C-alpha cells in the first residue's frame, strides 16, 4: 500500500479496506481514552493532536468525531506521505463536517511539528526497521508537548491468523489481503517495543496489549501533568 506509483483506484480500494479493519478492531477507542483524559485535565483549553502516516484518515476523523460528540476542545490533524491519501482523508472530513485538517509530510524524513500536544501513529511502526522505529519514537517524544501514542500490531501466530481471516472478510482488495498477514510478520513483539521505547528515551512508558493482538504505547512527557488549583 505504501509503494509509489500505485494505481489510484487500487489505492482507494485498499484504504477503504483498511477503514473497515480499523473500525472492526476498535483501535480508535484505545487511542481516544488517553486523549480524552488529557483534554479533560485542561479544563477547556484546546488540545492539538497530530496523527502521523494517517492514510485515509479514518482514525483521525473518528477521533475528531468523538471530540465533537463529547464536547471537548480537541483539534485533530493528520499527515501522510501520499497526496492521494491526504485528499481522501480531507474529503471524508469535509463530508462529515469535521474540522480535521490534513497535509502531506514524510514522517521519517521531515521535521515533526512541535506545536502539537499529542503525536500519535497507528499501524505504521511495523513498516519500519528497528533503527527507524527507535528514531521515529525519539523524534515523536521530542516534538510532542505532552503525549506520544502508538497503536500497532503484535507479531504472533494468533495475530497472523486474525490478519489473514480479517483482511479477507472485511476487504476485497488484493493489496490488503497481501499486506495484512505480511504486516504481522514484520511487526514487533511487546518486549521489543518496550526496548525500543527505552532506546528512544521514552522513560516510564505505559505499554498494554489490546484487541485484536495489538498494543498501545502511551508516554507522557515529565512535567506535563496539570498543576494543582
């Protein structure tokens, strides 16, 4: 799905399949919980969230929907290397009347913006080699004002089986059928993620397993807790 020169129709079909998979996995729920807690701590002060490598923006827009539904002052933006993915995400946000903004950026090579309170990525880390993953986590930690969140796959036989079956049940895209199981094979195990977070300087990281064979990494910048009173 990340290959340059991919047929636009095939890319759009793959992104739609990924949208269904994300909805089924309820990944946005695990991402939303720490964002909601941080937003409530701020007592109405706006919270800015950036979704790196956001693809078609399904998680980005779902987070924006939840913020709107719960009346929280949260601005969720997304960026992706693919201009087609950015266009699809922006069109979806417009159709839903959401304030989410999208822009093109290379998460691995471009400087990360430093004016976001939360920087997150979902289903992106498994595409990277360990050295790249450590570098990205380090850069996310340096750029984020408060919180770093990573939701991704766990490499396991169960994860492979779920990906193989789920991708075929939820999408007709041959790209998704191929990418899903291969992504699990390339994913990290939880102890490996913990080690990478430590190498990236994300001390005190909270790392939990979530459905279906995923993990949520949550790191909060020291000193970003609300002040008493």
